């Protein structure tokens, strides 16, 4: 197996994993940041519950809350990401097949990063409605990203290794959740009232990843200048042309049962 191709396809898979990780940090951070943005709504006292002497309750907080949002508004803000997300999954897959996964991933992560960086601006300009618009736009962009990752894995990873490296790529979602929870909580605890530092950090990392990915990868192995001539024999052994003229992994053509 050619060593250069081994390096290239694994490099692409690792970059895709990192891109998904960064995307999920931008996706999740608001769930924690909103605790520093909105004044908490206290639970109403139950008249049937055992009374607790209010004189013994002492609440200390150094946080200055900027917004007084109701629970309904907070729910709309947190759910608005998925309003856009569900509409671009299928179009993202179709675009990745026709235009190539690279351009879709660059636009997906790049737009996610830009709208994440502009979240404080939209919030200060249009209030909580602007924040909802920002989250919808982020959802639309991330729908493209997730769909294009499947196409990238299909183009770069042979059938024999696909299950392993697909797991590596899509484990970025869980790694992103973990990193976002840890780093966002640390940032919020060290920078009281400055929740914007979270979106600036993750948005900047997203733009950095977009730049690296655009300069170092290609949509398909046959598009890579260092692999075009030297690895033709590898493609003949591992890949074959489908009826539509696209490279797909070679699998046995067997008749499946009707059930």
C-alpha cells in the first residue's frame, strides 16, 4: 500500500475530525454561556410544600446579568439552531456529491465561524431576535458540514478501512461536546460577565481550521497533484468506476434477500 496515500487519506480524516470538533464547540457553547447572559428565573414557591425560612437563604453572585429573558425566550434561543440544521442536511449531501466535499466543508465551517463571531453584534443590535437569527444561520451552515463529511469519508477512505476511520471522523462530535463543556465553563468562571470570549475563541479556531483545510486538502484523491500519477495502480486495485463515472469502493455485487 503506498505510504504517501496512506498519509494523505489519514491526514484528511484527522482534519475532518478536528473540523467537526470545532463545529460542535460553536454549537454547544451557548448552552453554557446563556447562564451568564440571562438572569435566572427562580422557581415559584409551592404553597403545599414545607415552608423554608427565607431569612436563612443567602445568595451571593458576582455576575452581572445583561438580559432578563423568560424561560420561553431562552428555549426559543437554544432550539433555534435546529430550525436551520434540519433543512440543509440533504442539500449539503447533494452539493458535496456534485461540487465536491471540500468546497462544502469550507463554506460550512467558515460560515459557522463567521456567524459565531458576529453573535455578540447581532445580539446587541437586534436583541434576542438577533441571537435567534444567528443560531439559525449557524444551524444552516452546520447542516452542510455534517452531510459533506460523509461524502469526504466515502471519497478518501477505502472500504476496508472505512468503518474505522469513519468512527474517528465522527467521534469529533463527542470530543467537541466535551471540550466545549470544559473550556466554556473555565472561561465563564475566569471572565465573569464576558461570555463573548467563548464565541470569539471558537469562531477564531473555526476560521483557522478553514484556512488550513482549504490549503492542504482536496475533494478526492484523484484531484491531489502528488497522487494523480503515482497512485494510478492503487486506484485500479482498490477503487473502480461506477456507472455514473464516480469513484466508489469495490464491493461484491450480491443479491440481497427481499426481507
